[in-house]
C-alpha cells in the first residue's frame, strides 16, 4: 500500500505485492478466540515478510508470510506471551524479521539520532538566542551613550 | 521523429553546458553580455527538451515498437490515455520528464526574473544549467529512451498493469513538479553563496518558488497515497516504504523551508539557516532520486551487480550536495546575522517548527538509510519499517501540532503568550469537547483515539480562530469585521487554510486508524454481511472483458434499512495476458467522508470467494486535507506582495529600496 514515488521501485514493489494476487490474512487462518486473533494481528504487523519488499506478514500474500502467520498463531494458542512469540521467530529467522529493530548497541545510532538531534538542536537554539541577546544589550559604546544622553536631555 | 527527439536531447545537453559556463563567467567578470546569455539559452533548452519529450510521447501514442522503450512498456491494445502516460511509466521516460520539468523551471526564471539583479539571475540560471547538464548526460549515457530495435517487433510487452490507471497520469508529474521545483530554491541559495550576499529580497524571490514546489509536492504525495489506497487492495494509505520516504523527506524539509523563509523575508533573521534548508531540501530530492533510480533499495548487493546508473547518480549527488555544502561552509560566515527576537514571538514559534520538522526529516532519513548502512558494513541485515516510524515520527509530530495554532497569532519580535492563549480558549474548548464526546460516546477504550480527535479539532478550530481574530471577530461591529475579513492579506488565508488542511488530514488518519473496522470471510452468492451498521449482499461473480484484460467482477449490493438495494459496489480481479499478471480492483463506496472498501480474494472450490471488507471512517479527509493545504499554498501565492510586478510598481512610485522587486 505504498504510494509510489518512483515508478521503477513502484513497479518492482507492486510486482512483488501482486505476485500472489490474493489477500493477506485468509479466513481459514483466523483464530476462533477474538482476543488471541487481535494479538496475532498486532504481532503480525511487527514482523517482516522476508521475501517481500518492506511488507509485514500481515499484509503479504507470499507463502512464507502465510507460514509465519500460522506459526505466530500456533505459538499464541500454545500459550506463549507476545514477547516469547517474537523471541521464537527471531531465533529462527534472525533480527531481519523485526520491522522495529531492537534497542541494541548496533542500533544505537538509529534510535539515538532523533532524540539527540531534538535536544542538541534545542540547546543550540537556546544558547544562540542567549548569546545574541547579551551582545545586543551591550551594543552602545560610551560615545554613543553620551550622544544619546545629549539628545535625551536637549530640552 | 524519434531521431529528432534524440538529437534535440543532445542539443539541449550542449545548451545546458553553455547555460552553466557563460553566465557564471559573465557574473564573475561583471560582463553584462555574457550574463544576458543565460535567459534565452534556458528558454531554448526547455523548448528542445519539450520537443524531445513530445517525440517520445508521439512514439508511445502511435505504438512505434521500433523504439525499445516503447516496445518494453506499451501495447497496441492499451487505451490511448495509458499509451500516453506510459511515456513516463518507466525509468528512461520518467528521467526525461524530470529534466523537462527542470528546464521548465529554468525557463520560468528566465521569463519572470527580469527584475532580478543581473548577477543573481545569471548565477541562478548557471546552477540550474549545471543540474540539467548532469542529468542530460545521465540520460544520454545510461538511460537513452530513444534506442531503436531492428527488426521492429510486431507487438509490445504492455505497460505494467498496476500503472494502467489514471493515477499515473497525475501522480508523477505533480510529484516531479514538487521535487524539481526545489531545484530553484537550491540554485538561488548557491547563487547567493557565490555572490556572498543575501538579504530579505532574496527571501522574497525564493518564497514563491518554495510555495509552488511545496504545493505540487503536497498534491503529488496525497495523490500517490490515494492511488496506492485504491489500487493495492488492502486499504492502507501510508506504508513508510523507502520509496514513499524518498518523497516525504523533501516535503518535510520543504515545509521547514517554507516557514523559515517567512522569518527571513519579514524579519531578516535565520538567513544562514534558510539557505542551508534550501540546499538540504533539494539534496533530499536528489537523494530520493538516487534511492529510487539506482536499485539500492532492493539490496545493497543488487546495486553492486549493476552499478552503472547508481554510480552515475551517486556522482551527481556527491557533486551537488558535497559542492553546495562545501560552498556553504566556506561562505556562510560572510553572511551577516539578522534581526533579533524574543523566544516568545512569531519567529520563536517558527524556530520551534523548524526544530521539530528537521528532526522529523532526519528521523525518516536515518530510518530509510540505516538498513542500507548496516548491510554495507556488516553481513547482517536489519529491517526498519512502519513500527519504527510510528514510534519515532509520531511523538515528534504531536508537540509540533499542539503549538501550530499559537504560531500565526503570536506577534513578531515579542509576543504575549497569555493573550494568545486567551484568544485560543474557544478552540481549546472545542477540542476538549471533541475529546469528551469521543471518549464517552464513540470509543471509551482508546485514550489515543480521544486525544487524536481532540488534536485534530484543536488544529481545525485554531486555524479558524486565526482568521476570526484577524478579522476582529467579537471586538468590532459586524460590518467592520466583514470589511476587515475581505481586506486580510491572501497569505493570512493561505496560512489558515494550510493549517486547516493539516487538521483535516489528522482527523482522517485518527478516524481511519482508531475507528475503522474490518472483516475477512468467505462468501457465496446471495449471502449478506454486516459491518459497522452497513449491510452488504454478495450478488455473485460475473466475467467481463476489457480492451487488454479480462476480469471477474464481484457485485455487492449495499442494502438500505428496508432491505432494498441502495447502491452497487463492484470489485474485480483482473488478468492481463501479456504480462501474465493479475490485479485487484477494489470496490469503494463513499458515504459522507467515510468509505466502505472491499476487495476480492481467492475463489474456493465450493464456489465461494474470499472477501475482505473495511469500514474506513473519515478516510477521505486524509487526502481532502492535502487538497486544502494545496489551496492554502495557492492562496499565499496570490498574495499581493508575491505577485509578479506588484512590488516593482511600488518601487517606481515610492522610490523605495531597489531590492523590493520579485522573481
């Protein structure tokens, strides 16, 4: 469901998307328990279909995505917590499967940049504003002050 | 004709070199004649590029399969409109559209820039020419759309079925007008750096270009989002795909530029920052072109196996981004700082806007590039997808949206935050009411939903408050108020409309995400299904034949309260024999601002068919808000102050500063 901003990748992407030309989640996959199914859907949105370009298994029609969707549901039915399901899938397929990378040292730059920029930018703005205001208030030299005084006291 | 097009393209390349070198040396040596060369050359270059583009379009329209590009992307049975839009529905053709728009903007500067200082105009055209030259060379060397086939094939290979849609006619041209429009801001910035001079009048020239580019980019993104929504068949409107991000980053940067240019024009402050933003915004456009054109997105390794195009664009990227930033580092210190302001002021609010928007841009940038970087330096691969962006971009947007209504009401230089808060009391009350109504009557379970609706109403009512306050609502007599309202500068309406559009888009997003419902089921003909109070009956599948496809149409009857059919919704599965591809045509029924959306899945052995059905409340506001934002930009462009010629008349009559002219 990407808006396509370039035709080349668009074509590529959409060709991949349409490879199966069906819908993602199929009726026979849906769990009877609505609470479990809702959890399965939320988890599916966080997991990548590894043969697609930037699609979660929830949206993909690929066979691999279907296998993963079924696997997620099996683990949930077996009583796993959300975290255990994710850990299980990552242990089998690697971190590539996560659409939201983990908070790890390798991903520090990824997660840190937005926070760092916001604070660094904020501090920079405050400091610049301060220094410029202090230079502005010191703007009058002694001669200027004297001249100003004569003007002000002319009457 | 085809060879004429190719020849025109070569000539346009040669002219772009002239356009780069002659005016720039002219400006350097203060030679009026050399500087004057830029204008006519830019116009001629545009004419030649247009000729070249027309030649390719005619080859497409007449299905001339002796041209390899046409053979690869067209078919004689396609409807004429898709034959023509197919011209830019491929790599080579879309690059030709890219340079066509680039030279078009160059020609506009030449045509409307008569009252620019000669040296500035010459330098702007020279930089514009340089960008053109590299892209002409790129097309001629790696992506020639005019290559011939001998013997000519009888039939073409068809345009990708997904692109056989009206969206292709509108989306890429709008998007490129936006993308490439920022090249003008870039050229103005580089020209200012070359001259080492920048003033408020510079901002007055740059602002309309930014507005034009921003307006088209907004339209292009909104159009692309809607296209994806109805074409892809599962009703999403934004995917955080790298290809989307490639266009979203220049939009975010351009939005920041739009706001900082106001400060620069009105108060002569933030000069250096505005200049840097103009450079960065176009750099992001170039980066987007690189990401999308080089194939690097599929995989770093796929890029490495066929790197010709990618490396070429990477060189262009390095040349322009590196060159302009180096120039910036060398020259920026020469530019003098401008007016002072108190932190609580219109300027302060706009600085805050810029802080959040640039951080958001950087977030999208790093999220898009990080997987590539990880893959390039290690054997590992990671994915960065929607959950990452929702978690980082979302929180950055919320505080920004909260302060938006304050901005336009604050005074320049030193504002009174309490007075502004008082004026916004009504808007705040409306937002609070929206939160309570949502929590009590619609969805008490989701705090996010209630606050989201509140935020949207805060934005919408804040924008209306801006107009009300500036017309003197409640403080002057109704007649005076009407006169004031009519006399408000167009840019005030522009600001209010753009912010209103932002509120509408927010409302659409919150409505769709929080209150949307979905059903997936197998249906037999004659069965009914109910979703969020709407009753649908599946009438069955009917085969049909299109010009170059066959399809199975699923008909659904929308039933009224008495069981009678009030509307028919059709969703289809199309099969295109030439490419052996199938597409899903979603069935959409708009009810108020909301939509019922359904698409067909596989057929079962027992004659049933899988149906996926969505109720998408307020979803049309997402794109409607985009249109309102565009209207806001158009309104600002009509402002007296920005209209071509108006300032120069004033200059003549009042003998004011010579730099008060425009464009």
